[in-house]
C-alpha cells in the first residue's frame, strides 16, 4: 500500500469532511492510542440531529 504524507492541517481538513459518526470513531481511535493503557475515559456520543 502506498504511503500518503499529509500535514496536520490536511489531516484535520479531511476529518472535518467525514460524517459525524466517522469523526467519533477517529476520535475514539486517537484516545485509545494516547490513553489506551488501562485508564478508562468516557467518550460522549454526538447529539442526534432532528
């Protein structure tokens, strides 16, 4: 698989384009990468529109 090199700003802009549910999954992934050492953090679900 080819490697794509993006700036931090480009990554943020790509994530902003994702549907909210996918943004939440990215957020959870990042939290687990940073604090997945047994600490427990509650990730709030986004409010449903409508």
